[in-house]
């Protein structure tokens, strides 16, 4: 079974090392039923690879393994496609009776992968949200310390933090962490100096605070 994701990335799992090698060969050459199946609405099949003309390199490689027949069955869910490849050592189209149970197996497998993929996405989003909340709390704390040190309002305090961030090319949360970690008396002296330079720069139209 080969799983094709919406971004083109794919993964393959096989029940036999020869089939795994065959899947790798299809990936490398871009030729074969497993490669063709994702764009097809029906299974892609060959009853006898000896007389097959569609995939000359795949045909030669598969025959070298003793394979004579092949069927690739695509199943789709939520932008993902699973292709189940079935190979046989005897010529003759695989019986139609094999397709329903194989399709059911593919659908069950793909449904499970969709659920896992969704859970992973939610986990990433929760992690990002937690990180954003932690950063916001840190910046709020640093803003409060600047307000107390300079006796200014929140907008003025946040503006100073943002100016330092822009002038030093460092992230705002890094500047906030520095503020929180700095001794209060030293912080007050530094911030007063920054505030004076910012005021002179604003009056004279000079460069931003650095």
C-alpha cells in the first residue's frame, strides 16, 4: 500500500521485500501502475506483463522478479489517496472478487490514517497556542515592569519594547525575557536612557532606537 498525501509526499508499506523494491523502482522511474493509479478513478491493471506495453521499464523489472500480473487500486479520503498494489506470479487478470475486500481494507486503513493525521494537526495547533499564550504572558509582564520603571502607560511601555526588538533585530519575546531577568534598579536606569534617546530621535527625526 502506498499513501499519497495532498502535498505530494508518499509512503509505502509492503508485505514482501520484492514488492517493496518494485514500489521503490516505480518511485524512482515515475513509471508503473502504482504511480498511474492516484490519477485514476478506477483500478489500473495488467493481465499479463509479458505483453504489456504501457510501462516498459516497470514491465522488465517486474518480470525479472517472476511477476506476471498486477493491479493497483486507488482509494481517496480528505485529500489523501491510498493505492493498494496486488501482484501475481501467473498470467491472467486477478479475479474481480478480490477487489471488494481489498478496497474495504484500504478504506479502513485510510480512515485510520486520516484520524491520526487530524489528531497530529490538532496537537501541533495546541502546542502553537500554548507557545503563543506563554509569549503573551511574558511580554505582558515585561510591559508592566517598563511601566513601573518609567511611570508610563502600557502603550508607551510596549512601544519601547518593540523599538528595542526592531533596533536589535531580536524577537520581542527575547527582549521581554531580558527585561524580566534584569535587576529592577539596573532596568530602570537602562530604560530611562532608552526613553531619552527615543524622545530625542522622535524630535529630530533621527534613526530608530538601537
